[in-house]
């Protein structure tokens, strides 16, 4: 989520526009209440989207406000709810631009033709439309968790989109918020009764948890015009908020401090946990979405996730959604930080900011590509009893960080347009071929570039009226954002079509084991294998991330490989050779099943601690050393009473378990089960 301040003259301009429209009754369409009685959604139990594994999906992340405007009547929201009315200015990058839920539905052909199987939208619930620091076009300033925001449409519009998407086998995901609500809370110690700040510098400084415990607290109040606007009603009670600061971006505590002034819920309170859980159970009951993305997950008490995640998934199953998927936003590239939310936090998945940062550094800033090998080696952080690295959400850009085109323009200021296009296509290919689930940011398929992160990366797909957007030179086209940009002939769009089809046609690219094969920083070559556990056919992806043609040689186990994409390759005496042009890749498929190698012994060299984790490495001794031994290792911890707990599975070298230290104090033994590639099983125990 991104929040930026807005110049006062722009706010005045749009406030005046909103008042004029309100007086004229320009927007008279009123959204019905969220829980209004409607015909029930009937789920077809035979529909492929219901049973399809999320690892088979290709996601499209879209901001409805900046995508497509199919219903101009809702552009300014609802005049009967002033707090959710106004803010339309299509010339301002900060304001509402009129895109809506119906606009997404009318472009389902465009998305399906690109190979998209899951749509993830920014939040849709009713917002405070205008705050002192900007406008709610993103949907992250929620006032009412029981109603769709009238800027985006009605309940019926959302139901129509979901029905239409499901009829095509496309899933629909919601962006949800549990950390905060809109900014309405004020504090008597630093604000006047009219809401203005007593001090010259706006903001109420952070009070630590220790200060609060000792009675040094703020006294919260809400301005009269903003009272009784939050729903459910319990959200209007200040006791359910931390109330430890206001408007300070650099907080001293990411859990109990406000997020850029937004009112911070006390997520450590069991009543808040129960209340928010019920809110999202109701949304599942009403709309039957296929999953949630959770905003600002790292700003929420970790115990909150241990309760909410499993409860939501279990509830979804009771209403006929067997594969409901949840992924959190943890804005951090360190796997030790990210994985805490999938292991200790019990969330199935997170957005892989590690993938984002490392690909950005390698392909868009020309840095050492050894970081890509390390990225996948660190996948062991995510392996535990209920999560795995192949559930991570891979992305190259988003509405906070900026766009692929922007990164390329910043990293390579003097390269040709052809090279820019090649770099964008290669980066997307890397995302589609790698382990994890690819997420395309809307507009990247049309070569959008932007001017940075946040609002500078939120261009319109419809013809734009924002001058700074329209000044951008897009990649792969002579169009600008002033044009309609739903061009299915754009070279990036067409490349993503091909990559999505590759994933759909080859199971190993969706669910296969990901094993590093070659990381050569000197020649800028990255190669990895994908092998599905059932098919046991190796797919070898090789990327030339440099500007020189390279002859590549890799030790392999199969006798021959065919080309799935790109050049052919030869195999002689166990060495595969091929040639790659600059900024290109090849995908090869072994022509024989992988035979594996017989396991002879299991050795544990010794545990060690790093990044607040306990690492338990295992060395496997095989009878025949192969390029890919293809083994699976299960790790169990055994307590003093002999009870076993499954804690991790690893199927890539180096084989190891990465454990949270607080869960192993009572354990006395490690049990390791190894299944090799030819069907043998070996069990060994180690004192712990």
C-alpha cells in the first residue's frame, strides 16, 4: 500500500468540484447495503477454478480505478454518503479517475486471452474518499467493512464480475485490510477541537508501549461530522485502537504505531481478532471470492495471523471453496523476515519481495547475479508443515515499488528501445519459469513505465488525462497513456500469452521442484531445472542476462533434450551445450524420465544458528552421483514422550530444515526420512 501527501491547492480544487457535484445531484446512484438480501451465488462443483491448485494460476494485479471506466454514473461515489463522495479529477495523478468493477468485467476477454487465470484487485470496500493527505482511489482507507465503495460500483456489480470470471474459469481475489481503518481518530493532547494541530508540525509523536503501560497515553476523540460512519459499529470504539501516534510515517514500532496516520487497530486484542475474522467470513459468505491478499501484514501482531489465516481458510471450505488461498504483503526482501509470516504466522503465502528486489538488481541494475542463486537457495526458510516456496507470489513491479519500465529506464539510461523491450520480456519470462506463482502488474503488459513508485506508477489503461503520465515513452509501442491501452498486439502482451501457455502446457513449470543448475556471474548466465515429482521429466531453463552471445555447457543426466522454447541443445558425454543470444532464454525438456540415484546414507554435520533460525543440514550419500539426485527429505522432531511432529520437507540441494528456535526446546531427537529418485526409503534418527 502506498500513501503520499497532496498539495493543499489540489485538495481544495477537488473538494470544490465535489461540493458542486453534490449540490447539482450529479451522482444520484446509491449503492445498496452490503448485506441486502440477494439471490444466492450457486457454485458449480465441477467448475475448474474451484479445484485448480493456485500454483497453476497466473495472476493479474489491477487497480479498478485506473483500469477501465464502464459506468460513468459512479465516478464520484455516493452523494448520500458525503464521506464516500467526491474526489474525481481525471487530470490529477492523486485523485479518482472513474474506473470501476464493471470495467474489469468488460475486459475479461482481454485478460483471458493473455492467459490470466486469477484477478487480484485493490480493496473495494467503502472508503473515506478524501483525507487531508490525499484521495482514496486505492481503496485502503476503509470506513465501512460491510459495503462496496460506491466509486467502484455496487454489490451487484461485484457479484456480476465474479460470476462472469468464474464462468470463464478465472478466479477473483480481494485485497483486504486488518491493520487499520481510515484516518478519523484525533488526540486532545496535540489537536484542537476543530481537528487542527496545536503544534506547527502536524502529528502526534509516538508513545511507546512502556509509556502507555505507565499511564502516559493520548485521549482520542472523533470530529462530529465523522462520528458514526464506521461499520461494523464496534470499529467506532477507540478502545479497539492502539492510539499511540498520529501521522508520523517513521514509527518506532511497526505493530502499535499508525501507518502514515491511518487509525491503527489493536490487533493484539482478542475482540479485534474475532471482529475482523467475522468481517471477512461475511465477505466470503456473500461473494464467494477465491482468496485474499492481506495488506500491511507485517504491521499486525503475529498472533493475529495464527488465528485469522486458518479460521478464514476453514470457513471457506464450509461454504464450498476448497482451495481458498491467502497471501500477505510483507514489504521486506529478507527471507528470514518474510518466512516468519508463513511459518510462525501460519499464512499460506506472502508476496515475494525477495524475488522482486533480486530480479530488479540483476536485470534492471546489472548487479551481481549470484544473488539469484542465493534467492532460491534460501527457499528452505519457507518450508514447514503447511507452507512451501512454490506458493510464494512472484512479482516484478506493483503500485508501491514502481514499474518494470521505470526500473529499466533508471538502470540503463542510454540503451535502445529494442533492448528495453528485451529486458522487460526476459524478466517476465524469468518470473513465469521460476518456482512460485507469477503476478503481472496491470499495464506492464503494455510497456507502461511511470516516473517512480506510488502514484507515479498508477497510470490509466483507458485514455489518460494526466500530463505526467502522457509524457512517458512506453516500451514496445509508439502509443502513450493518452491512448486506449488494451492492445492485444503489444509485444509484451503477446510474450505473456506464450509464457502463460508454457506454464499451462507443462506441469513442471507450475508444480515442479526448482533446482539451481548454473549461476555464472562472469558470463551472466542463470540456469535452473524444474522437475515434477510425478512426471520425473526435467525441464531446463537457461537465461543469458548479459549483452554477449554465450556458448553454455551444463552437466546433465538425460541423453537428449528437445526445445520447448528457444534454441536446441546437444548432449555429448553428459554435457549439454547450447548457444544463447544476449538477453534471451531457452527452455529444454529431457527426452527420458529422470532415473534418480540410490540413497546409501544420511549424515548430519551439525546444526547452527543464523538469522534467528536453527539450521539443520543433512548430507545425502548416493550410490551414483548425478547432476540432479532428485531426493525428498522429511524432517520430524521427537519430544521426550516420543511424539513426532512433522516440521519441514526439502527436495532441493542443499538439503536442510530451517526452524524457528522457540518451537524446539522440548525436542530430544530428529527423525529424517529420505525417499530417493528410484523409490527407496531410508530413515535415520539423530540426537537433538
